């Protein structure tokens, strides 16, 4: 089977059941955003394998592939247009994310400031994944305003962004890198021009 089919050269693509849609359709935008999110998680996982960050490698190595598998199911469900037993995200996946968030929150200090994306490379990648997750959530919500989409998909993406934020904070702590705190203009030290 060739990787190229030429069937999308006119700006259309096929869904799982053979239905063709413009590549600009809300459903295709949602599927693409979910796919992009999974790719950023793959990068975060690869980035965590660089160096000797055993705890970070272990947690990300166990949890991120599960999330990527969930995202694959979400993409499949969005592609089919309706859930089926083989392509349906289980409701338990949301509870699993909540458990992970609770575990991580117990390991990091309470938040007293807004956090800017950054710190370590792994955490920065997780923050990018978080923002892509928020976009994917907006795309799925936009689609749900026009067509039927299970509420579990929106809830999962909403919880996933919280998990990624908390995970990024934990990664920074594990790597001994400070979170980047936002400071109001009044609290910032003036920078000298050189």
C-alpha cells in the first residue's frame, strides 16, 4: 500500500466509514488537533528519555502512552462520528486522569502564583501539549455545537489539560528546576539596558 493516494489533492479527506469532508471541516480540525496533541506527548516522552531522570522517565513512560492511546480512541470516535465498542473512550479514563492529578498535587507545593510555561525542556514540552490540548478541546466543543459528540470527550480533554499542567510542575520539581512564576509589573525588577 502506498502512503500517498492523491485522493486529498482537491482539499477533501475520507473518514472511517468512507464519507468525504473538506479538510477545513470542524470534524477534521478536531481530529487533527487531537493528533497534534498526541505528537507533542510523544516529544515530551522522548525528551524525558534524554539524561538520567529516572522518576520522570518512569512516570512519563507509564502514563503518556496511556494518554496517547486514549487520544487515538478519541480520534477514532471523532472519525466514525459515533461511538462503537471498539472505538469508544471509556468513562474510567477521566477518573484515571483525576487520580494522577491528585497524586501529583500531593507531591508539589501549593500554587501561590500564576505559572508561565517553561522551566525544563520536558516541562516546556508538556506546557505546549497543554495549550494544544486546550485548542483540541475548543475544536471538539465547536464540533459538538453542530453535531452530536459525547460529552465524555470534552470532559477528558478538559481534565487532560489540568493533568499536563500539574505534570509539568512535578517534572520541574523532580529535575530541580524552578517553575517560572508570573510577576506583576510592580513586582518585577527593572532590567538594565546594555
